[in-house]
C-alpha cells in the first residue's frame, strides 16, 4: 500500500530528553512536511523539505530539528529546547515542490511530557 | 502571511440535515484543500479545489477564487460525518499549507 507511515503513534518525553519522530513515505514524493497541532487548533508548519539534503524552517521551528538524507524519510527531533512539546505531530508529502498539488498526511504521533 | 478563517467554529445537527461550512482566505491561492479529521486524528483528503466546483457523493465543494472563499456542503448528514473539518490553502512560494482553525461538526442520531 502506498502512503505515509508515522511512528510511534504515542511517545512520552522526559525533561531534558530529545526524542525523534519517524516519517516514511513510499509515494516517491519530492516534498515532505512536518506540522504541529495543539488541541482545538489548526495545523502549523514546523519544517519542510523540497528535496534530499535540503530543508527549510516553517513558522514554529524553534526547538525542533530535521534531516533529509533519503527521499522517503524525514525524521523530526523534538529537542530539550522545545519547552512545550505536548502536541499532535503530523507528517505530510506532496509530489511537487510548489503548492499546486495535493498534500497527503500520515496518521500522526501524539507526544506527551512525563 | 495568508490568513484563513473558517465558520462556524462549532455546528451541531441532527442526522439527515444539510450543512454548509465556509472558508475565507486573505490572498490569492494556488491550492485549497478540504480535510476531515477523524476522532483518531487522521486527516482525510476530501477535496483539492483551488477553483470551481467538485462533488463526491454527499459532499460537494465550491471555491470562488476571485472572492477568496470556499464552501463545503454536506447533505443528508450521518453520524460518521462528525469530526473536525479543515480548510487549508497555499499562497505561493515554497512553504506548506496554512490551515484554518476548523469547524467542529457533531451529528446527533
């Protein structure tokens, strides 16, 4: 099945700990994105990548880091510098770098702080 | 950046009723998508509709790009239609979608 796989579904972070959220796609899409959703809110863009070995900050990149070493993978690390990491994180991909194409989303990862 | 406003924020209807959800955006767009977020958080693509009208079963959508709004129509609502409906737009450049805050729809049996 083609699609976007996020893991784990649930993740708990201790104080001062870095955690990494996985996102893998087998759609052969060039562009990948990470969004954050807080309760009762829409999604906000954290980072995006248009091509391998290149990525750009979105609206709320502080306290997060990413890598894009392979076309199909775009992991997100929530660092200890992110003071309010509890949220629902969604990964997306699209076939083109520009906006005139559909974005597809994974099932998300819920991150909580212990 | 581009602003997206959705209305109403909450909507409670009886099963079988029809509904119209609205999305206003502040600038011209080359991508507009409607999503349904189910209770488990999965975002399901409903329509990719930067302009014009599309229909898919009981759902249809219309975007009037020149007037900067889009409408999502749900006819003969079912309890499974409950959830949050998001409108998201892409204003240009190379960044991601900008989302509205959503309409929380509850369909009562």
